[in-house]
């Protein structure tokens, strides 16, 4: 179902005219109200009046996460603090926290794009939506919540954690949709099995999973465990939160970026030059309607491609591919680039392995080594010879895929690796922990 068919199926030439009007307004607003933008524009010798066409966006300066840190907490807001209706913030695990803000109008737009996203996943009026994204400063919980209310479904604000209770609520309330990170969905599925709850005891038709990278192989596992469509939702706090882009069940092949609110580009992560559709590069977003916290060419660090083929669902908004990885998640091991998702794709091929894994990077003398930790599926009969053989097979397959052979593939007993209740930690880089 299209929540806002007028916008979601707008002919592309009309959509582009709307984008240009909104881009011009956003650029003028940011230039007039945010000193950092004005300074950057002046350094490049560009003025808001220079934006006459959508392609002129490439003349504008990039914005990066460090800019938010440097202006912490409120230095990039384009409205007086008293006009902010809400603030969200990132945890700041990789540096100082970053803060974003919304006017009442911004919250309306956010609810609109999330309502579209939930409807796009297959929600129908009267549904129950179980929301297990964390509520709080993280945008996942409250973002999905407001969109669900806007759409008019019954929302269960479960937040993350207390997984056995989540299973009981899913069963007792008969939720039709589940929102959480894909890694948490697998944790819930495993807890269901522990509690002896079969998927047929649930009424789930669709899941809305995002906030972390995941693979097609992971999708198959989740769909199998729950018997539902597992769909990808993308977003980031700096640009809005969840609901920047959403996958449709018709094709399950890429996520429609809500282009009436977000202008998307893909650039070469090294040089910043624009890349054509189909090429994988760094996603860059310019907000088109935000008032409190407009972003101009924000470099997400997320690697994906834009796909311009029309979609069977009838939406005219272009799709982005699944995120292939993050620029800063890429491991460089002996000069070779490795993305955790590539390891995931390989591990998920084995039914005897559970979909829980972690990678460690260790430095031994002058050399860096990759170690893979994964688990047996519960109930698989294991003996040492079988374990040794499987470890070898995986190491060999990873060598072929990555061009780096892991030093060790440890297969742990079922249920022993850490489980995620939100964004999973896939990589432990012991080099960064000072173990050199
Ligand atoms: O994770 C917003 C969100 C909440 C999206 C709930 C979807 C669902 P941040 O905490 O600011 O915001 O983290 C943003 O998470 O730059 C990506 O690296 C990653 N990410 C988000 N969605 C996806 C996805 C929320 N579908 C960062 N696939 C982004 C891969 C994703 N990575």
C-alpha cells in the first residue's frame, strides 16, 4: 500500500522540479542561519543563487560527522534552540556524541516518511506493530513509533531487551509486524526456540529491519525463522533517522529513497567525485525540507549504489542498494580490504552454523591476522574431526572470497557468543585496543 501515492508515484520530472525548489530553499536557509555553512560556501566561492539546477549540488561543500563534533552540541542548528521540539544523539562510541534536533514541523515530516516506510513493508490499517528498536536518544524507537501512530496501526512500544518478554508479547498481542535490528530479530528467534514457541504461534507477516548492515543470506535465515517478509529500512540520525529509504516486498531489491525529502548522491569515497548509477560508492545526502538541522551533502560513510530501473511496485523514487559496508568498518588486513558482510555471506551458507558471529583482528609481530568466531546451530551433533574439517573449509572459502585466509575459524558451542539487543558488534579490532 502506498501511504502517500501522490508523492510516492509522482512522475520523475515533477519530482525533480520539486526537489530543485526545495534544494534552493534549503541551501538559502542553511547559508543564512548556520555559520559553518556560510563559511564553507564562501571558501568555495559558491552562493545559494548559484544553484539553478539539481546538478549544481556538486558545487556545494561536503559536511562530515566531525563537523557535528566540532560544533557540539547545538552549533549547526538553523533555528533558535527554543524552537526545537526534540533532540536525539548518537552514543559517541567512536568519538564525541553527535546531536541532532527537530522542529515540530520536522517531526511531522519524519512521521510521514516513516508512515510511508511501514506501509511500504506491507502494513495495513488495523495492524499491530511490535517496535523493539531502542527508545531514547537513539532515533530507532521513537522514529518508528511516531510513523506507526501516523499510519494508524497499533504500536507496541517494546523497546530493546528483555527478550523472553518480547516473545510473550509477540505471541499474546498477535503482532503483524516486527521492527528491530536484524541481529536482534535472530536473538528473538533463538529465544522463541528456547521457550518452545513455534513461529506458527505468531501472526507476523513482515519485519522492518535496519540500523546495521545485513546480507541476503541473513534475510533468508530471518524469513525462514519467522515465516514473514524481512524488509530493509535505512536511515541515519544526521539526515533524519529511520525512514530515509525503505525496501518494498514486491521486489526486495533495493530501498526507495524518499526523494521528495532527501537528495541522494553517490561519490567516490577517496576523491569525492560523483559516481554514475550502478556504481558502489559513498552515499551523500542533502536534506530538502528540514528546518532545525538542514544537512548539505552529508557524507554518510555508507557504501551503496543507486539503481535507476523502475520498480514493479509503481513507486517512482529511485532505489539504493543494500548497504555493502561502511567506509570505517572496512578492515585492512595485510593490505587487503575486508568487509564483515562478506564473511557473513560465506558463514550463512552453512546450516550447521548459527547466524551469530564476530571477527577479531589481532596483530602478531608485524602481521595482522583475521580470526573468525562463529557458533554451532543448537542440536547439531559435533565431534572434533567434523569441527576441524568445517573450520578448514570455511577458512579456504574465505581465502577465495576475500583474498585473505583467516588465521583461525573458531566454532563455539551453541549460545556462547554475545547476543545483540540493538546494533551488533561484528568486529573487535584488538590492534585498536593496544595489544601490539
Ligand atoms: O540507525 C537509524 C535507523 C534506526 C535506521 C532504525 C533504521 C532503523 P544511526 O544510529 O545514526 O541511525 O546510525 C546510522 O546505521 O549510517 C548506517 O551505517 C547504519 N544503517 C542504518 N540503516 C541501515 C541499513 C540509525 N538498513 C547508521 N543497512 C548508518 C545498513 C544501516 N546499515
